[in-house]
C-alpha cells in the first residue's frame, strides 16, 4: 500500500520507552499463569540450570515499563493521541486480538542491558456505532544491538467511539478449529476470586480487574479477569501439551478476545493439532478457550509449536 493510500493514523509511531525485568518477575509471571511443579520448575525456580522466561512474558512489558511498584493505570494508559484520528477515551477500551511472534528468547534478567518497546499504528478502523479498532505493533528491542526479541500485534476496541468517518478496515482472517473433530488435548484451569489480583502484580494494574466499580459501570456486574490472563494460560496449555514446556518450541501465538471471564469461572482450553505446516518442524495448533457451562472467551486461537511426540491427551 503506497503512503497516499494508507489510512488515517497508519505508521504513527508512539514514543518508545524503556522496559526492564528481573528473575523475580519471571517467577511471578509463570506462577500466575499456572506453570506446574515439578515438570515446569525451569519457569518457577531460578536456580534450575534450564531456568528461562515463559515465552509470552514480554506481553506484560508495555504495562510494566521499568516499575517494581504499582502505578496509576489510567494515567499511564492515557497514551499519546494518534495524529489524524480523534482522541479516544482509554477508560473504555477492550482487548480485541493479540498475536505474538517469538524471534529470540529473552534473557532471564534485563540487568546490564537496555531494552525498549517500540510501537507503531498499523491501522485505525471505524466500526460505526459499536466503536473503533486501533491495531498496533509493539516490538521488544535491545537498544545496543537493535535486535528484536518479540513482535506483538494487538488491537484495542474503543467501545462506542466510532462514527468519525474512518475506513472500515479489512475483513478479519479466522482460524477456526477443524469441524467435527474432538480436541487433540484439553486443559482445565479453575480460576478463583483472587486470580486477577495475583496476575495484576505482573504490572497490569487496571482497576477493572481488582475492584467492582469499573466493571459495574461497564455492564459486567463487577470485576473481570484480565483477557491476557486467559491468553497466557492458553499459551501455557499449548506449550505444555505440544512443545514439552520448552520455551524455544513456541514460534507464534494468537487469539481473539470474545467474552469476559468472571473470577471463579472454570476455563477449558481445547486444542487441535493440524500437523506439520513449516519446513523447520513447527506444527499448527488451533484452540479455543471457553467457560465451563458458558461462553467461548477466546476464539481464533492459533499457535506454531515445534512438535514433541504425542500430545498429552488429558492434562
């Protein structure tokens, strides 16, 4: 697409910002998304020789920055307005979809190096009365070398903030599970009333996940669990079932946020291995996450995983 055809806001670069993490951050993250003793001590115990970051950890860094203390979520998320489009209210934004590519394993601590998140707008789409979708790319870059460790593409849905005359955007590409086939593997995650209170300590301090008032205002009836909690637990389920829990075995991971999860809900991740799709031995896995007895909360789930023998059918 030539520059003249690019839509409003496309290519807009947000100010880059420094991010940092310590071993302790990786341990908390792994514990908060359900890494298991004893098979996954390499995510849970810093003295394990194979200690490593769970591959999706960098998804938290745009929230965390370099902080070790809690921060004012609303003040931080009131981000730089995008040139050429209306200013959107960040208090009424929901996660739309998130895809991540894992290009290099991150070190277990950022100490002694400098990392930053570099973000740009890929598209701003006016969906009329329902709202506006803003699609962004966020790359985790080591400043000294310019090397990109992870690339994340995400969309935020600004509820009720459409109708400003922008482009509708491309048709979404869907990755449904194969019809009429039972899942290759299934994983159950029982959340508690405290699940989101633990997960938020990774750096995502949105009050929507901690106190009833924002969720009541938004029509959820109270707090909901972070969409990225479900997203990360699904990544854990996929890597555990098909990649022997080895971080280097996850190449890509994505899912669309379809419905909220309430504290105490039981999540069921259903996964289908489609078989080898790449020359370098990565299998395509499709998945969904649903609440037992309720809605599907993550759709369009797709991962590329380096296969490790047969999947564990029931985890």
